[in-house]
C-alpha cells in the first residue's frame, strides 16, 4: 500500500503527462502546416521565373517549401502590382520581357498566365496590337507563337489595320513559321471580305510552301463557320484551292473544309464542282474526300446519280467503298437499290450491302446509328486506321 504522499505524486504526474499529450494532439490536428511564399526584393520589377526551391529557416535551420504554383507565388503578385495600369507601352515591354524568360522554362502554367495578361494589355488598342506584331517579327519562334496567339484572342485583332498587317505578314514574311502564325492569328476573325478571301486563297494555292497553304485553308474554313450568311463565298475559294493545288494533302484538306465547318447545304454550282473532283481528280485521296462531303448538297438525288457514275468509272477499292457508304448518308434507305447495283458490279461489297439493308430493315433511319451499327458488325479495311 502506497502512503498518501506517493498517491498525490503519481496523480500529479499523470495529470501533467495527460495535459502534455493533449496539447501535442491538438497542435498536430488543428494547426495548419507552415508554407512560406517567396519574398522577392520589393524594389525589383523583374518577374522571377525560378522552379521549386527550398530555403532554410534562420531560426530552426529546417528546410521550408516555397510554393511554385503561379497563382500562389508572391512574385506574380509583385509583377501584377509592378505593371500598374494596363494597356501602356511600358507595361507591354515588361510583359514581353517576362514572356521571353518564361518561354525558355517548362512552366506552362506561367506561360499561359502571362499570355492571358498580354491579351488583357492589348485589349481593343489597335496601336498596342500593331506593336505586338512588330515585336513578333523579330522574336524567336516560341515568343512569336505566344505573342501572335495572344493577339489573335484580343478584340484589337478584329480592326482593319491589324487584319491587314497580319495578311501582309502571311504573304511576305521571309520566315515561313511566322507566316503560319500570322494565318493562325487571323482564325479568330468573325468574317472576311471577298478581297481578303482572294488573298487567302492565293496563299492556299501556293505550291512551294504546303504548310502555309494548308493553314490558309484552315483559316478560311474556321472563319466560314462564323460567317453563315456568306458561306458559299468561302466554299468557292476552298474549291479554287482544291482544283489548282498540286499537293494532294492540301487539295484534300480544302475539300474537307467545305463540309467540316458548316452544316449549310451546297448550292448547285458547288455541288457540280465537287462532283467533278470526284469524277476526274487524279488523287484517290481527294476523290474520297469529295465523296464524303457531297451529301451536304441540297440536291441529294443528283448526288446519288454522280455516285453511281463515279462507282462505275473508278477502279480504286477505297474510292468505291466511300461512294457506296456515303450514298446512304446522302439519301438514306433510298440508296439501297443503287447500292445493290454497285455490289453486283463489284461482288466484294455484297456483304456490306447486306449489312446496310439489314440495319434499315430493322427500322433504323438516321445515318449516325446506321454507321455505328455497320461498324459494330464489321469494319471495312479502307476505314481501318493506318
């Protein structure tokens, strides 16, 4: 048996230990971990572009983590404060300097953040936009990409002077990479005039620079989607390129754009030109693409007749297959008699015809579900990925 003094001592010791353990547990679960943000020199106007780093606490000598995320970095806040009022040339120079440093780093978040800042600085200011173009003309490739991408996203890019400057760069710059970037910066336009379309079509017909020609085609196609009331003007220029180009890839791309970026039906003139490409173009790749977009024409019965003629005159297996399958996209179940005739002419398609007939006989009527059902039954070799 312990005496009263011993009981009192152990009781106090137990209470002290319990209190100490309780304090440790509360501190562990309730006090957040200490994160120390970078504390750059307040007198510096330069944006710091360092990566993750560890500093040493001067009191404890333990390493402390510096947050690398751009939106949480103290140097980003300092940079925003440093440029002050936006849309001044001094701010633009500071931001371009920061972009130049960021372009050599792997910090994509930081690059995107600064690019969005550049869009904000350009805003609706045409003069600032023109200054950005001047800077892009002498910048390195990565900087040119960031500058011109930001320019294309800004409202100032819609002004006539900026559009003209970008067109001139696309036509005349000695560096083909900047020509491509200028064309991409034009893809945000809401519309093009006929004269501008003519100039873009000339770039698309360029035979010595297929990359520039292909991007010119994409630029026409992407703006066509937004200029619904005048889409036939865009289709005409795309078909001009398809007919005159000697590069099969560019020609095929031009035909593809006529049916990719618009749901509007072609008029008679465009349908006849596409039909002529299907019937006479030397490239099977171009003929296949013409077969794919022809169902967009208003007169689908005329399209079916062209398909029948083209099937008979073609000896290419994949061209024939695309004619047969897209005849169903053009007129639905009405294509079954024509498809049966095609299959009898070339027996390799008898099973495919039977697949289509069974799907239509089951009550399916829309092309999307017909095509899904056909793929589920059997994939044609011409549709297989390379």
